[in-house]
């Protein structure tokens, strides 16, 4: 009795070895590419958000050190939940960084602003 197997990608009959799973190298490649895309979806989304955050901080930071309204930065699509690392200044304030651009939320009564800076070597202490 010959047990016929079917390719999971194109549904054609598979000929050859008993343990062969795909009808061709092309179908095997397609299957593993699709599998990898599903597995990497989370990482790709995080990377996309980090790049968007960096682009937004860079757009607001013209001089290397600036303040911007929190609402303006958030309106551009900035997501403060995504950052790569943090650094402290001499006062002990903690800046959240997205690669080489960082921000510190300034909380003054009635005004919410971000202090946006570029990474400096002294912040790694």
C-alpha cells in the first residue's frame, strides 16, 4: 500500500523518500520563510516603533538639547513605552534613550514637556 503525502505549501503529491515533506526546494523555502515571518513579527514591530521614536526625537532636537511640549511629541506618534536604555545626568535625573536620543519628562504645574538631548559619555555612569 503506497501512502501518498501532500506538500503543505502547494498541495501537490510528493514523490521520492518516505520522510520527504515538500515537493521542491522552492516550496520548502516558501514554507520556512512564512514561518520565520510569523516568529519575527513581534521583533519587527518593536524595531519599527523604536525607529519611529528615534526619528521623532531627532526631528524635535535641532541643537542637541531642547524642550518640546509633551503633547506635540506624542501627536507625532511618539510612544514613550519603547526605549533602548537609560542614562543619568549629574543631578541624578534619569533620561530614557532611544538609541542616541534621550528624553526626560519635565513636570511643572500646568505644563508637561520633554527635555530632549543627545547621548553624552558622562551619562553612562
